[in-house]
C-alpha cells in the first residue's frame, strides 16, 4: 500500500480497497499503521480530497532487507525479543533518512517505550522457535501448561500457527488446534518442535480481526461482577485510576449525582479483585451485591485491626472481635469530612449492642452463615468451615470443588475434602441469590459462589444456624463462557469481500473434513437422547465432538419401539438442553413425536452426528494419548482418534433374554420387548408376556387392543404408581405448570431434586408414597385381589429410589392396571420352569405347574448392565477396571453395598482415564450433561482438574 501511495499523487480509501480487494475498514487500519511507522500522510475531505503522502517523501522499503522490514513491523521491543534489534535500528535510520529534511536525530528526541510501569519484561524461552514456525508457516508440536503450572509438565499440543501477538509485554501465539482457532501464551510453552509439514491456515483468516474480537471477548469474560456503587464526587479520579477502562468512564458519565455523591452501576472483575480495587477508592459504598459488600467489610476490618494507632491499641484489640454490621462499612471507608474523628471501636460496640435484641430473618441467617463460610475458606481453615455444618451434615458437590460428583457425609468427610482441595479451588464470592425461605425450622436458600476457574450455583438448608445440606454445582468456566445473550456470535461480517463463504458452504466444508482431516476431541458412542443432549452441551462449550449412532436417523431409538409407546414422564420433566418443548406440547408425547423432535434438534443445534454408523471397537493408544475408535460408516471403514471416549448407550446394556428350558422347541414367535413393534395381526393369538414392569404392561395393553388373548407372567413384586398420583404427589411440586407459576423453573427443579443426598432421599420419598398408598387404597386393593403382587420399594421409598438403585421394578400406570383388575389381561405369578412347543409353564406350587398356551412369547425381562457394551467394544479387562455401572451401594436388590453415595461411574471420571459413561432418562441426560461437558471442556483447555474422592471399584462387570 505504501508503494501505491508513492506511485499516485492522491487516491481514496474506496479506490485503495478496490485495488487490494479488501474492506475499507482494513485500508483505514493499514493507513493508521503507516502513520505510526512514520510515513507522512495527508488527508482531505470534499470532492478534491483523498489521501496521499507528503510531497518530497520517498519510500525506504526498496532499499530495506527482509529482516529490516520485519523488525520495523514488530516495533523495537518485539524486534528485540526476536533477535532483530540491530535490523530495527537500521530500518529506523533508513526511514529517518527518507523523511522530509532527512533528520535522523528524531529518534534521539522521541522514544516509544512499550513496557508498562513496574512490569517485568517477559522473555519466553520458546519464543524464537515459535516465531520460526509462524514465519515459515509450519506446524509445531509442544507442551502447554495450565495457568500457574510448570511449562515442562504441560499437556501435549499439535498446533497450526497463524500469527504472533505482543500485548503489554507478553507474547501470544494465535493457532488452530482441536478444531478451532485459539490464543496461547508463549511463556507457558515448552519442548517446542517445528514440524516439517505445513500449517493449515483457515481461508480468509485475518490476524488483526481475530485479535480484536478475541480481546473484546476476553475483556467481557473477566468483567463478571455487576456492582451498584456510591462514591463521593471527589473520589471519581481514584475510581478511574483504580478501575481503568472505557466501561468505568461510561459508568461515571451515566451516574446519578445527588448530595455530592455519584450513584453508578459498574461491571467489575470477580469479587476478590473488585474488593481490593474498591479499597483504594475513598468513601466507596457498595450497594450490591451483598457478598461484595461483605468482602469489602472484612478487608476493611482486617486492615483497621492491623493498623490501630499505638495509643488506642489495647482498646481496639479488645473490640475487633465483635460482629460488625454492614451499615458501618461506609464509616470505616468514607473519606468525607463528616466522619472525621469518629472512633471506629465505639461504632462497632454501639451496633453490636443494637443487634443483640434483633431476631434475624431467613436472609440474615443465610448471609451470616455464608459470610462465616467465606471467611473460613478464604483463611484456608477447613476445621472452621466444617464446624459450620451439623455433625451429620451433607455437602453434595458437582464438579465445583471435587472435579467429581461426590457427596461428603458428616463433618469429618467435609473437613478432609477441604484440606485436600481448598488451595486449588480458591472459592470466593458466596452470596444469597434470591430471598431465602423458612418452614418447619429449616431455612432454604439459593446461593452463588465462584472458584478460581468457575462460577457456581448452589442450594443450602440450615437448621439452628448450621448447614444440614449444601449442594454446590459448577455452572460455567471463567474465560470459556457459552456465547449466548449479549455474547452471541454476530453470524456475518457486514463487509463485502470477494470469496466470502456462506454459512452453508462453511458447514459443508466442516462436515467433509470432520472425522477425517480434522479429529474430534470427544467421540460419543450412542445417538439417543443422552448422546444428543451431551453433544449439544459440548457444541455450546466449543468442544469438537462427534456422535456415532447405529440407527439410520436420529430418533430411531424411539421410533423403533412398540407403536403404542408414549412417554410415562410429563413434558416438564423431559426437556432437552437449550430448546424446551413448545408450551402446547402434550404432557405425555408419543414415541414417534419424540423421535422427530430429536432429529430436528440434532439439525437445529448443528451437531456433528453420524447416523448409520456402527462402532466396531476401541482401544487406547498410550503413546499418542488418544483413543483409536473403529467405525463402519454406511459401509466405509473409518478410524477416529479422539482424546476422550463417551459411551452414551442408555441406562442399560443388551436385552436380557433368560435361558429357559425348552425355549428352542417353541413353535411360535419369540421376541424381546426391545424388538416388539406392535405391527401385524394379533387377533385371536395367545400371547404370554414374561415380566410385569413398564414395558410388560404397555405391551400387554397393546396386544389386548389388537384382539390377542394376553397373559402376564409376574415373577417378582412390582411397584405401581398411578400416573395422576405420581404427578400430583411426587413430580408436580417440581415439574408442572403449577411449579412454573410458583417460580420453579426446570433448572431449579433439577437442582432441588439433586439437593437431597441419596442417604436422605428415602426419608423424603417415603411420606410421598405413604400418602399415595392412602389416596389410592381402593386401586391397590383391587390389584391385590386380582392376584398382583405389589410393593412400595424395599423401604417404602417408592418409584424413584427403585429407579436409582436398580433401574427397574416399577410401572407408571397409564391404564393397563385396570385391564389386569378386570381380568382382560390374565395374570400368572411364579417362575417360568420350562417352555413347551405351544406353551409357557409357570411354577404355581403344583407338581405339573401352570401351563399357559401360547403362540407368541414376549420377553419383557429388561436389559443387562452397561458394562456389556464395554466388554464387547473395548475389552473385558477395561470393563472390569470400570466396574459396575448404576446404583449407589444401597445394599438392596440389584444394588449391592458398600455405600457409595453417588451413582456408580455416571457422568464423572471412571477408573479408566479418558473414558466416560453418560445416560439416564431425559431429565438426567439434560441435567447431568452440563457437568460432564464442563469436565471435558476443562481438560480441552488444559485446566488442572484434580479429582477428589475417585470412586473405588467394588464390583466388576
């Protein structure tokens, strides 16, 4: 561009943009860069205006060497870091000689120092190798450490360098890796090797535009605390100096001024940083959030206690242990004259005496407890923190503190976890999220908090001032927030350039590369609701993930079931992440409707989803640190190389078909419930359905509707809940229109259900099912008179505990029970002893047994363990290392002890690194996919994820 400007006497931005086939904005940016390099440009407006160089100036570029040009573009500090200091000096002399008047002494009178005051200059050891890779356009293999970690112990990375940026004395590499462009700090790199193969550069990539966008996103990501602040007018300069930036200046301009003070709203960094900044602003009063006000209060109190004048030291130290109400913060901090001469210790004592007769409300009780917890955790005092819990209190944590799904039971377990994790977690910012409630002596509250790397949401129950239950969950990673709301992507740059690609073209190019030239970070085996929901979470987190599904279309796992199937859970319980069902969606949707929704959801969420693809096997490549996953994609053999492998194949394994004597001699049709579709003619056929749980009842009803003579074989007791009763007594308070009207969103309902540790959950559920037994006493009496064997769970805790413990043993009645009561579905109780060519024989206590004539047998006998998939697709050894999946050690039927407290191996690290299991019903897939996605995202970004309380394996597959 400089040569073009010297060639013509005058031109315009528009002509330069057409000449170089770039945008006008790019031309304006380049002109500004030329001015900074010392090129004397003139600009004029109007018809005769334009842009050009000052007469008499000549370009020195033709006489400059390549290193001199490169050094000049880098600037003095950047050139020095890259070993081009001498070239930069020569280039400056040539430019100076070319200036009008030819005075090279200008550099002796004007100096640009790009280093900040009191800052250490960063000289990364890996800089020269990285710069060589950028200059030559070659790939690099290196180790990259997490923040604060040792570069020599960093995670391996293979990157396509796109550019180097020097910002505030630090060097950053912009590179493509793991499917997207990211920024890497060079000082955190080690073992850099420049590869022979060339780096792949995304079409149309602009380093300057990327950096501008990435810088804006980073700045937005660190400003996370919305602060309502009141400061004296005389403190504005201090605020602008302490919290620099345009956001602060804009907040000051928009502030409301009254009584010599400014009331303003300002977005600041996390609360511990904000508290430190505001200490330097005289008279600063935090109106909200209350947690920042408490933090500022605590810091001011500590500073005051440590800096008491000698004459008053004895008196002050005697009173600093007294509680200080928040209203006194401005007295400690305020720089206005009206507070001069006030003895702080007198203020403390007066307010203490005033509060002794005050009965605290729910909010104050919670805030007092949170403040005490914050103080203990900030001080690293695990003992003090544990004492804030009841002796048998519970802390259930999802990822935030433990990088695990873990329940701590009792003070000692809480103390041990905090001692192990506290230094790493660095929790702060505990605050009440909305007004607390109180009932029956229990105070409940929604809370927010932060850790060093994340933001969290939780739920607290207090009894007599101590915590009974605490739930803490990680909600997002700092600096890696989902691009939603005001942070959403623009979708298009409103700059017309040649060669632009449409969204569809970019999507098609990605689909052609992904899984071949570009490998996913995560492969999810199984494309039902679990795999789809997890893939959506990972997509929003920016984690490259690929779902492989054996069926031909997304949703076929529902479409292929028996045609009368409807969801037994209500619509409010079954939403998928991000896209809830429409508000006119039926309460109990048909299976094909769910299948269609899943297919459309997959497309709308732009998931990388390979249907018609069967996973043939997987093994871990120790040398590469990745999995080798072999799949058959519609006849094409493909090997995928993900870092992490997730099995999302439902709650169970293969269909379980018992081996009955004589089964091979049966002359009729035999099928498992998973293969029963309900299609065909059944009029007059004699059908025996072995089993008495959900599928058995539904299939019996479907066969009866078709005119078959149906007998259900009940081999063990079954829990039955009428759908209406389940809704009104168990689910309705959390998942219903009534719940929504009461402010209980789906997210809150999920959290409330999770807030009960499994040790306490039976005690919560037993009263529900006692009420159900009383309410539906006549229904249950009629079932028992029909010969049906009922239970309410081994301990009376009902359906949900049966599901969590064993995943079976219940039926949600949607009409089939009445057919049993009426005798339209015949009932046979007992174990199957043998199968004859035309009958099923059941042990009824007689010598011959009860003979059930049949020409159709449906085995509604459930499914095996999820470990079966691991045995066949990976290896028996890996399956045994992972151990039993599902259940939590309740020592009830099909859930052997010892007690484990969380579902085995679900949504958390297993005993096999980089292998995960995801599944459950629609509710669990929606809720727990968040925590699994965050764990995978953290590992992708190289964050330290020390897992606390890794589950022991007590039962092999």
